[in-house]
C-alpha cells in the first residue's frame, strides 16, 4: 500500500533523509519513530507530495507520489504536526471547504462531514471558529479533515500533540479502529503511541533507518544478556558478593528499597538461566525471596539503544550513522 525505496532528501549540502526504504501493508498501522530532528517530518512531507525527494521513489496505493501526485493525494489523508486551519472559518465551514477541494461529491458531503466530526468528538463544536480553538481541538479538527474523503492511507504526524490524557486515549482508540479500513503511518517521538497502537515500527535516526520490525521482535533481537529483578530481605546482610559469585552471573546492582527489602538487578550471560541457582542461594542463606522476575526491554530501552550514537546495536541492525546538520531543518 505504501512503498518507499531509497529515498534521499538534501537541502544543499545537508542531508535530512539518507537512502531510506520501508513498506507498509494494507490495513497496517506502522509506527515511524525517531528523536526530534531524525527526518520523520521530511519523510512524511515527501510521502504526501509536499516536498520532492532528491533521490529515490515513493508510492501510495500504487501511485508514484512524484509522477502521479494527484492520484496519490486523492488516496492520502494527512494530519501535519500543525493542522492547517483557517481561523476565520467555523469547524463545519472548514470541513465543508476541505471536502470540496478533496473532491467529495456534493451528495455525500454532509454525511461524511458529520461522520468525521462524530468520530473525532467535535460535533458539538461545529459552529466554533477555528481561531478560537484550543490546541487539542485543533488537533482533532486536523484529524477530521484527514478522514473526510475516506482515504486508503492516513499519514499522521504527532496526532496526539496537545491533547489531554482522556483525549489521547480516545484518539489512540480511534486510530486502532481505523486500521483495516485504512493503512496508517503514525509518526511520533512519544513511545507509548507506538507500543499501544502499532503492529510494526520503523526507527529512524540522523536521517537513516536503523531498524524495521515489530516491538516484540526488536526486543528479542536486542536482548543480549538476561537481566533479572530480585527483591529480597537479607536481614541487614549484603547479599551482593554471594549472588555475584554464582555461575553465570555477570553483575549485580542495587536499584531500590522497599522497607527492609532491597531490590537488585542481576545480569546473566547470553543464554544463561540463573533463576534456579539464584533462588536456591537466597533460600539457603535464610533470606526472604519476595520477588524474582525477568526484566524485559521496554520500547524506551529499544529506542535509546538504537538512537544513541555510541550504541553498537544500532550499527548491528542498520547502516552506520553519519552525523549531519539536517536536524536543524527537520522536526
């Protein structure tokens, strides 16, 4: 449904997007994740035909965004980071205007405008002027205009920016409901957005793709040595030396205290399962074992692992990073 092949965007001597490639299947929600300045917004603008690429090809719903821009745009709904609202128009007037320029048939406009407002919970604000809206409502109107012409592909750039917690939950639910009927690219640097709504993730850093996979698979690929969390009551005795001496244990760090109980992170070598030895040593020493569990990498851990310049994992999973000044251009 969406295919990006070797796309590069340069601004003079600065490279904002550097030879990126990825695909999005029909009905899929793809998270496009990266730190500020990574190249996310530039990529979104290329896919929507707002910016031409310097090199490479991009297709939306089978149409080349460079050679067949009108056909590609007809099948794309776009929510930019800052929705393009006209302050002197009411919400309903604005959506009617957008419906016309998107080619929605006059016989269908009223129904589709009503549906879009109801889905984004702005129907009760239809007569409010866009210039008087809060940032949260501006985001919701922007999402409504992206949905108006029932596009095959939705490209959402920071869709929950400025929303309150309840609105964020509602918007995430709406995005999840849209999957299947629409192919969705969700660009964000907010990690819960991706983990709660997306089936696959593209992580971009310094203009280059460093990983493409599901969050679960990324965790498995990056999970090297196992880390266990142990909460125990050692009755005032320091358990670290005894636990560190166990076969397979490579390190131990104190991480928290809960009254008399102390929490430790215990590192084990790749492929080592030290749970039995660990629990046995604690019980044999007469200490209280209150909790023992594996520590899984969160999406935050994955993000930091792949986008930290010094990280070896980023180089294992993607091309070598080349620092550019394009961050000054791209959001």
